[in-house]
């Protein structure tokens, strides 16, 4: 099944089981794709199977995590439920910054970029900038917020940090060159988990590559909790 048809499979299942609420999250693209027609198809499909649809774009950075992550949230109530009073949550906390999610202790040298790779990133960005494009790596300020964490492409490279707390830069992985001496490193999986609002007691037991993928694909916990609280008000 392709990702493009997944929604219709969800709608088919919901049409059969008729849950009280359907709660969906996606990148904000469908809201504007094809001049809004894609969203109208989604909305119309849910209405056809008997639901009242509410939708809004929310940003994770407004809910207690320092990550710029806009997503469209769709909440559909079965039509026999009066959802006229439903409202999406207002921002709860827009003050968090990257320094609030940084690992407390120096992280392993394995998260630091090699000098060869760092230079490759710089050349790559320079080529794109020469063409008028903004594509490339980005080193984030500890007093700023992170870009959207994603599972592929330049996800990690767009959220690099300068962190000179680690003094032991002995190679611990097979990389070209040596560990850079500028303190440039990737965020760790734990830092990504914090950017998504996962508590520190959430166990990260997989290999890093799998963790980055899963966390990049995850929903931001505080946003989901805030919306769920509003859904609960309608259902009780």
C-alpha cells in the first residue's frame, strides 16, 4: 500500500467500526496541496462516512519543546456526538530553547562530525548558495529552536550543534579523517526524543540509526496530549 492511499484505508476501517473519534496527524502539506483540494477530499471523505471534521495546523514549538514542527491535526467526531464546542488547544509554552534539551554530560565523540565530512557539508552548501538555493547543513544556537526533526535526508545535518565540552575526541567509529576540532556534532537520540516531548524515562533501546528514523517519524507528545485533553472534554 502506498502512503498516498493510506488515508483511504483508514477511512474504510473507520467506516466499518464507527469509532467515536478519528484523530489524524500529518505534515501541513495536505492543507495547501493542489490549492486545498487534497484537504477537501480528506474532509469530504470523513463527512461521507458520518463525521464532523475539525482541523488546524499547530506548531510543536508552542507546546513546550524547542522544535519548529508544523503539522496539520484532524479531529473528526461521529455525527451523533455534539462537537460544536470543540476547540484546538491554545499554545501552552513557547519559551523552551535548545539548551533545555541538551544532554547534561559531554556526549561521546561518535556524535562529532569528522573534519572531512564537515568540509563536505560546507562545499555542498556553498554550491547550492551559488545557485540561489538555501539547501544545506545548519548549526543551531543553544538559545534558539531546532528545525523539524525528520527521518531521512539532511535531518540530522540541519540540526547540528557546537559543543566543546567533550575533550576526548579519540576516534570511536570508522570515519574519513579525524574528529573535527570545532566542536560540531549531531544531536543525540536522547536530544531528539526530548525535542519530541518524550520523557527521559522513555527507553531508547535500538541502534541510533533506527532511533533517528523512529523519532523523526513520531508525533510530538505534548501536542497530542493537549489535543487529547480537548477531545476528552467533548466525550465526557
